C-alpha cells in the first residue's frame, strides 16, 4: 500500500434529498390526519394501544431521520435517548407526583441537553466511527440504569411501574383511546415543528453539512454548532417519544431499551426512506407489525422470515417508502397531463 | 505488579479472539467499504458446519479445510445473490441488508442445531502454556494462527497479482476497471475471503466461548471495536487493536472500582472512542484527505 495519503472526493453517506421532497403536500397530509383521527373509533382497545405505539415509534424514527436524513450523522444510540426520556417521565410521575403531560417537556429538555452534550465529542467522528460511539452509548445505557447507585430512583433491574392516565374532563372514552389522541396531538405538534425546522435556516444548514461539510463551512456555516444542535433536537424528540412510551406501556425497565431498539429504529428509518419525514410512520409500522407477522408465519424461524421480508422490501424499494410516494406522484402527474 | 502482568497476559489471551475477528472485519471492509454486521453470524454458521462434520466422524483438520472451502463459496454466493443487486442502493440500505442477513442466519442455525451450548474441540490441547495458568496452549495456538494468517494475508496482498487487483478495486474502482480489473468479482472474492477468515476465527473462538447460535454477539462487537481502533485500512492494526482491546478490558475490570463484568464493555468502548477522538483514523490507519 502506497505511502501517499489517500485523497478522496467527499461522497456523502446519505444521499441528498431536496427540501421539498422531505414532506408531503397539504392535501395528502390532511387525508393522513383524517385517517389517524378516525382509525381508533372502529377497533378494539388492544389495537388502539398498538396504534399508540405506532405513533410513538414514528416519533422516534422521525427524530433519527432529522439527524441522519437531515444532517447526515449516523446514530445507533437512539435507544439511549429513548431510555432517558422514558425514565425521566416515569421518575417525575412516580416519585415527583407530576402530571404526565407536564413530564414530557421535561423529558424533551433533559434529552436535548444530553444529546447536545453527547454531540460535542461526536463532532470529531463520522461514518463508522460515529456509529461505534453511538453504539457504545446504547450498550452502556441499560447497564447504567441498573447501577445500585441510582436504584432508589430507577428501581434497578426491576424498573418502575407507571400509572395510566384517565381521560380528563370526564370525557367518555377509554384510557387507551384518550392516550391515543393525546399521543396523536403531541405527534402532530412535533411533526409540524420538524417540517418547519427543516425548512428554516437551521434546516438548510443541516442539509448543507450533510451534502458537503467542507463546502458548508466555506459558506460560513458553523458546522460544529449545527451538528451538535441536530444531535440535541433528535435526542429531544426521541426523549418525548420515550416519555410517551413509558406512559403507554405503563412500565420502564433497563432491558426494554437495549441496542435492539436502536437497530429497530434504524431499520424503520431505512424502510420509511432516509430523509423523508412522512416515511417515519411507514417505517414504524414495519418495525411494529412485521415481527408479529413473521412470528405468525413460523414460530421457530421468525427471525429468518423477518430477515427475508426485510430483504424483499429493500430489493423492491431500496429508497424506502419515499420511492413509492415519488412513483405515485409521477403517475398522478402523468394522468393529469393526459 | 504480579496482578498487573497477569491481567495483561489474560488480556492478550482474550485479545487473540478479538484480533481474529477484527482481521475478518478489516478484510471485508477493504473489499466492500462497509462493516458487515452479519460477519459474526456467518462465522458462527461455519463453525457449526465444522462441528457437524466432526460429529459425522471427519477428523479435526479435515473438517477445518472443508469448512474453509464451504465458507469461501458461501461468502461468494451471498455476495452474488443478495448484495450485488444492492450495489447501487444507498449505503444505509446495505446496512439494513446486513441486519436482515444476521437475523436469517441466526434463526436458521437455531432451528438446525438448537440453542443448547455445545463443547467444541481444540487441536492445541488446553493445558497451561509455559507454566502460566492464565494462557492455555489453546490460546497460545490461537495467537499463533492469527499471526500466521496475518503473514499470509500480507504476502497475498503484496506479492500476488490477484491481491494487487483487489487492492486496486477497493481503492479506486473506476480506474481499476479501466485497466481491465473485474471489480465486481474482486468484491465477491473479498466476501469469500472474509467468510473464510471469519470461519477460522469462529473455529478458534468456539472452544473458549462454547458453541451456540449467539456465541458471536459479544465477540463481534469487540472485533469491530478492535478493527476501528487499529484503523480500518490496516490488517496489522486490526490485530494489534484486538490485543489492545483485550488488555483494556481486563485492566478496566481489575483496576477501576465498581466495574464488574457488566460495565467492562461500555468502558472499553469509551476508551476506544477517546483514542479515536485524538486519532480519528485509528492507530494504524491512513488518514484520508478530503476535497470538495
């Protein structure tokens, strides 16, 4: 191997997605929203619970999407932020007696700070090195939560039980349904925030860094600041999702937040389409329902069936659900012209 | 002081496992430019094949050679069937493909050989090595095998035409194609070699960690860490990285208070990251210069 230094043209690991292609049109968004509002009225409580989890994981996938699809940084550590959010909410509710809705902003802020601080050393790393660093965070988190030192607060290995909130104002709906609408409201707020964030000056800075870091810094973008900011925002949203998850599952325990969760969220992002925010809900559906489907097809080989299904998806649509949406759009355009 | 030297020796012994795995990781990284998350599972599957062959009465070294051949062919087959079609897909999609492969191999191995722990024979015996209780003859043999592999790889890449072609295809695919190198097959060859090296690692590791479908989970993580620490472009660095990670891990477990077995891995990883923050290309990796 030659002694000369290798010179490469910086090829972004994450492909450039134009800003407009990251979101849906107004009409489609409204239809989506209507479906999400009406859906729980016709199904059983357990399915409502699953739909709630669908929204929660969609939020977590969305957060990863902002980080990876937006700013081009890769993370296998999202499960750690999710865990911190879940524990913050659970501890505030159970030890502090604080209303569940008020714990979410606290979870978000705590995780924002955590992610922002983690983003500082991560600045020096990129690609596989960043993947390794975030991976370390994800493997360390369950162990840290188990430490005797924090046991008074975290409940150690046993974890904490969280009480499920009732519908307020005497609304005639079940706990599950109330929680679904509550989650939906939070999700919509965060989705709108994320779309606006990516359309803003900061969002454009993220994308410039994703596409070419050197060029971005030459244009006067504070690369370090925006990269850590992306980490913070992503962690913050993941934290809110974690808090919601704790309330919905009514339980937090260290082993619920292992690296497997981080890998699931990553798969969700790929299946939904990297850098396409509405795809988050498709990806979330994939990671919630496909393992169940695989289990139903074959108990002993569920892992293999899941793997095969995943291969089928990435073979058919290597760019995830975004590709289907783009095809549909082209088709619609053609029909209109005819 | 004696405790210290003993811990270093024990670290070298476990480090040999990581070094073996890291070598396989670097091999495939050289060929395809990604980290293959399914590498450990491929090695595990190969090890099961050799175990099965021995159960059928094939002697150890016969099974060893047959397994090498099987792994080489299987590695090429996986590349041709599953990853060649994804060559133009985004990198992250490829990574998802590795995860899918991981799930498939793990689940199939569990179905064929179930999840009970199996003993695996060693050709080197397991008596104490040179009177030290900390390193057995098997571990010494494993270090020997790793070093032999490293030398062979070095000779292959430095002095054979195919080795040169593989290096060319990995560093500058377009130019390599222009001088008539079939880059697509070089990648397949890389997969085959990585699978074969992985199978050697698996067969060396199995007597220590015992044979079962999840045996590689922990080892692969350390293998990755070792490869990254040593520098992903350097097979030599990977081996050194493997030993260093083994030593780090043991010293952290002994000298940092409150670190039990549970926290060994996070601490080792944290240390590696600290090293990377100072030297982002790894200890022996070549720094890359980027241009706009």
